């Protein structure tokens, strides 16, 4: 990864329930939402390859990791089209480079993306019986490492933001104002 790509950071405001150690939601801009939504366009082989390359201990995704490694170990003579065909399978490309207008969006812990609306947020907190005194807002910087953690968590958890970002959230001091 080039140094320029490593320096890319997204700012987001995570609203957390520190008492339960859970990220409730994050207020993000459309650029960060594009990153999340691009996960849907990534070929599974690209996900396995990227996460294997970026981790000291590569994650296992059931049989998918075995399938990918088996393909990587096959001799290219077994592919119609030789090395080029094998390369396309091992190094697929995504076609998602669509610009969106600059919106503020809300992303929940399970990665539901909706337009940001304070009334909906307060209503959800009320429905979940979460007292406002337990809720704090934390500003986070999300770079490639954190984005990959969210991607990995999205494959294995219904609480992707909490699983990927909780350690970063818990070390941050909350902003003075509460939600």
C-alpha cells in the first residue's frame, strides 16, 4: 500500500454506551459510507487475500480460506487461459467508484446505513431503554487498518463496529457534551 493510501483517514463520531461497552452508532459522511458499501462489491477472493496480507495471523473464514489457498497453490496449467486466468481469480477488481453527494449518515453497530436524523436516534435510544446518561460521543479517526478490521468483523459478527473499534473507543476521552 502506498504511503498516500496509508495516510487516508475518515473522521466519525461514535456514540457509545460505555456502561455496556458497545458502539451504538456512528455519524459518518458519505465517503466513509462508500467504504462500507464497497464491502458489498468486493469479490470474496479479494477479501481473503487482503485480510491475509494485512494480518500477522491470517483470519479463517471457514472453507473460503481453504478454497482461496487451494486456488493459489494450483499450477496455472490447470486453468484455461493459463497464468492470466488464475491471476484474474486471485486478484479480482471491484467496479465501485461512484460519487455520492455529501450527506451525513448514521451507521449502526450492525452496519445499517440510514440518513442522519437526531429524532430517529433519540427514538431508538428510548425504544432500547438506554438512558442518555449512559451515552457518550467519541471522535475517531478511521484509516485503512480500522477499515479492514470493520470488514473482517462484518463477516463474522452482528456487532461489527463494536468488535472492530471498541478498544479505540474505550481509550478515547468522551467529548464534554452528551447526546
